[in-house]
C-alpha cells in the first residue's frame, strides 16, 4: 500500500512523508547493521516528527497555530541535521550516506522556512 498525501497539491506534506520513510529505513540500517541505538533513536524521533507536525499544522485551529506547528517542525528538522552530523562524524554513516539524506533535510528545512515566512506575511 502506498501512502499519498493530496498527490501534487501539498509538496511539503509529501516531501516530509518521503523524508520520514528515509529516516525509518536509516534507523533500521543503523540498529541492524551498525548496532547503534541511541543517536539513531533520536534521529528517528526528530526526523519523523517533522511530517507529523506538518500534518497537525494542516488541521490547525488558526493561522497562528499553523505557524506554530511549522515552527516546531522546523526545529525538529534542525535537530535531525544535528544527529546526522553526529552520526557521520562518529563514523556510523559514510559520507555518501550522509550527503544523500542531508540534501533532503536541507531542502525540507528551506521549504519549511519559506512556508513560515509566507504564512506570517498572510496573517
């Protein structure tokens, strides 16, 4: 079964869901192949929280609530970057693995920041 969010309509929701799936798969790799349980769990929490918060924001009670949810998602995204950097620096991830997911993380962060700025302008 494939999970699709509003097909092309909501780029942020779709990207955050795809990103969460990458994080879940990376988590599985880290615990099964690398036997790393602490940092990977932190990354799993922050990386999957992004999409959950975006989904929550789509059902916000107000525009301010929406902005608040996206702001928390932005923080979780920044936290994910921290854990990814720690994992690559501690040699649990190869540079190529890090670079691949870090590009997606930065892209998601930029879209979140842009969405927050736009929503604030439309208040």
